[in-house]
């Protein structure tokens, strides 16, 4: 893996660097989704929001630093925390 990153195509090296760059546009968006997920979790920490497409919930909690629209939180831990244990009204 190290050799591939050191001597591979430029696109591969650029992509590998972008994964850890907190200012990279998609990373900014993911971090924003995680933060809005934390807010959603705090709204219903025991019951959760249910196993559903989170598009409306994420849109309601959208932060100014969000860079894209998503129907899930782009992190399994956040997604599970926000969605599970829901009892639908």
C-alpha cells in the first residue's frame, strides 16, 4: 500500500492525501453531517429517529458549513446512534 501511494498514479496520491485533509470540500461536508447527527441524537437519545431515509431530518438540522445534500450521516456510528431504538409515534 505504501509503495502504491508513493509511486502510483498522481490521481491515487491526490485522493489518498485528500482523505485526511479536514479542509477538503467533501470532508468538510462529512464533518458537518456528523455534527448535525450529534444534534439529532441529542433530540432523541433514547428512542432515536428510526430506520428511515434521513434526508428530511438532515435538511432540518443542516449547518451553514454543509457542502452537499445527503440522506444518511456518512458515518456508521453516527447513523446507528441517530436511528436506532425508535418507537414510531
